[in-house]
C-alpha cells in the first residue's frame, strides 16, 4: 500500500482531508456538524490530537493537525472515521432528516462492493495527508482551509463561517478550540 498521502510519522504535522462517499452533502445539518465537532473534541482530549486549523465543509473535513506521542495520526483518523460513520447513521435514523431514505440507501449501496461485510459506508477510503515542510506551506494550507467556505460562496469572509478555525484566528467564539499558529 502506498504511503504517499498517509500520515506515517508520530509528532509531525499534516494537512488532512477526509471526504464522504460520493461527496454527499451530509454536513448541511447542524446535528451532523456537531457529530464531527464532538468527535474532534474527543480526539483532542483523549487521543492527543492537536489541531492547528480546520474547516468542516458540507461533504469533507480539512485538518492541519498532529498526533502527540501515544497515537499515530493514522490510528486517530481510522477511529474518528469509524466512530463518526456510526454516529452519522444513527443521527440520520433517529433525528429529523428529510433525506433519510435517500441517504441510508446511498450509504448502504456504497459498501456493496466491499469484500468484508459492512452495512453502511459514509467516508471514502483512507484520507489525504500531506506532511508540513515549511512556514510558507503552513501559511498556504491555513489560508486554503479558511478560504474553503468563501470559495464555495457560503460566506463572504472566512471568520463568518462558524465551523472553521478562521474564527479562532480572528479571536471570535468558535465551535472547537485549537492551537493557533503564528508565523511571521
């Protein structure tokens, strides 16, 4: 298996993107957004995940992060995706959702081709991880993360999107505490 876009080293920072199967817009609902935010908080508090920047879009999540000593980032991402998949399905089934039938059917069909039995598939396989290698790269990736909702015409200013660390960098209340990076 290729390690080109995998987080393979402990205590190194990575830019990570994880995406829903078929780019399904599941995170248009507030309850689903909080599934992700609460899972990230759990990873911060219990698995040593340090987040420097993030943005939760409708179908994907961008993170600039690192794992601290006891866990590999790959293990954290695996556990995060496994937990959030189950929680997303549970939320679709138990809470108001106008697309319930369509979503459940889509996530069921997305795992029909898998060799091991699985009821639903919410996330695409793996994750895309790029290792941090310079201060310029850090600036570019944080800017990219924060501009995502602006580029998608969700907001006109990055700090106006509540589910992004752009708010942390602007000293505004935010959904998730992060470690702000200042680079001269």
